[in-house]
């Protein structure tokens, strides 16, 4: 929908550069890189669990046979879905965390810009919904950016660590979902990204005058 003139004037400078629209596209890019890896992991983890329990379907048995055949050719064939072995997952995860924080900062600035016009309600609710569903998203970005401090026991939010000696890393849960981890906290990465995209869609529809592109 077209923006009201007063809203457009309030947000005009935020239409350029590294804005909410940019960060949303960055999040989608990282999701597109990480989702196939996670999907494959979830399938293999489920197959292995079912095989161990004696309840595997034919498709799950076939998937396991395919992996075993691939491992005979390449002993590291499982690196395609094992996060600790995959060559790019940690890099993509790091940039996804940064992009989610960038989107949130942009959205918060937009709220401030339109609050004097009393037109912030929809966006403010979307921002608060993301913060409620992903309370650690900001923490993970800050720890990531200031890793030089946190890695030696310093850093502004070190008191929030449950496990003080656990540094920032990427792993998987017991069903294969990709996790970011730090200090005893975990972030289910692609769930957080999906929640960020929900915020992005609200920005696009309510304030940028479009859905997604």
C-alpha cells in the first residue's frame, strides 16, 4: 500500500543503504544456504533413530544405504549435513545472526521515527513479538561481534553466561536442527530466521508499501 506522506517523510532516510529491506534479503539468502543442510540432517537423524528403534520405513532404510555407499567413496560424505564438519555452515550462521540483528535495529529505528505520528502500533507489536520469541538474538550478535572480549572472559554481557567457558559455536540438536551456542544458551537458528522474516514481512507491508521482493 502507498505510504502516507507524513510516514514517508519520517522514514525517507531509512529507504536507503543498509536498511530493513536489505537485511531481510540477507536473511533470506542465508536461509536458502542453510535450509537444505538442515533438511538433510533432519532426514538422516530421523532415519538413524528409526533404524536404531527398529521402526524405519523403506525410505529411511534407503537413505541410510545411500549414506553408507557415499561413505565408502568419501569417508567424510556426512559433512554435507554434520554441522561440525560442514565447511560453510559456521560462516553462514554468523552472517545470519548479524543480519537478524541488523533487521531488528532497523525496525526499532522505524518505530522511533513514526511514534511522534502515533502510527507505530503495528510495527511495535511486530518488533516485540520477535523479541519475545527470540530473546537471545541480540545477545548472540553482540557476543559474536565482540568475540575477542568474550573469548578471554570479558564482554558486557558475560554475566548472562550459564556455562562461562563455552565460547560461540554452531552445532545441532538431537533432531538435526542447526543451533548457535554460547555460554549455555542456544539459538535454534532457522526458527529464529523464520521469526525474523515474519517481522520483515510486516515492515514491507506496513511501511515499505510492498510485500516481499
